[in-house]
C-alpha cells in the first residue's frame, strides 16, 4: 500500500470512529474560513487548468501538437495546479481599510479580518465568529443592489466596518491574565461573547430589513397568482 493509500485509510478509520460515536480522540474539523479558502483555491486551480486545456485545443486546431505538445500541456497543468495549491493566501485587510472599502465588498473583507483574529479569541467567541461569518455570507448578495450612500448602507458600515473591529481590538488589548478576572461582576471574556451576540443579532436584523422589499414583492405576486389562477378555491385545481 502506498503512503497516499495509507493516509486515506487512516482518515477513513478516524471518520468512522467519529461517526459511530467511539471514544477515540476527536479530529478537529476545518474552520469555515479555512473551508472557503480551500474552495477558492480549488476554483482558481480549475479555472487555470481549463484555460490551459482551451489554449491547447485552439493550438491543436491550427497545428498538430504531437506527443511533445501533449507532454508540455500535462506539465503546464501540473505546474499550475501545484503553484496555485501552495501560493500564499492574501493577508487579512487592516481594520482601517474596512472603513473605506466598497460596501459590496465589506462583508467579505470583514469576514477575512475577523477570521484572522479567531485564534486569539476564547472558544465561545470563536463559535460566534463562525455564526457572524454565516450572517455576512448571507448579507453579501443583498448589497449588490444597495447604494453605498443610503442610511442602511451607512449603518451597516458603522456596525461591521467600524464597531465590530474596534470592539474586538479593545478585547485584544486586555492582558491575557486579566481576561477571565471579574470586574464589576463581568469578565472581559464574557463581555466579548455578549457583544458578539448583539452584533450577530443586529446583522441578522439588517439582513431582514434589506430583504423587506423582496419579501413584499414575493407576497404581492403570490396573492396575484392566487386571484388570477385559483380555481374553485384550490391552487392548480382542475376538473375531476
């Protein structure tokens, strides 16, 4: 058995133990941010390989590429795959950039920045970071139709482009030895978790407000369809 086959077998065995609830050591799952980074890498690799194959096909229409050409194509595919697989990911944007980035790119940029802060946060806060990331993913498509100068856009920028980074930065400046020490009945760790909960909730509320027009349009169109096409009180009804 090759090293690759052996590694695959071990991975399958570990997954089987986890799925069956055995008491073996837990295998940590990739973070959401890591999963998206892997997905982006795979997308770039697929695009690069497709471009190479298309170029080879076009050249083949003009002249036969022969065995040597096929070898060069395979080498180009391998080189592109390896290069894009190991090429470093872009660095997280600095928090001050989040104040000025285009509103349509703000959720993705904020998520990248927040994911970079994740290792320094306590476990409950990391869970909230993942939930905020999910909220930001849902928010991004909505902002494609939002004017950056509207009140909704400005409020959103204040929340996820200014207040969220500033809040996490305030926590990061607290010495690690004091983060679980009570002060006025609360610990810095607890204050961080409570604040992130509020931010996550407010992002959800903003997402719903931005969707109000679409929800109203859907409801109005549904009522129109009912009035126009409803037959004998049953949608899609017909003669029996």
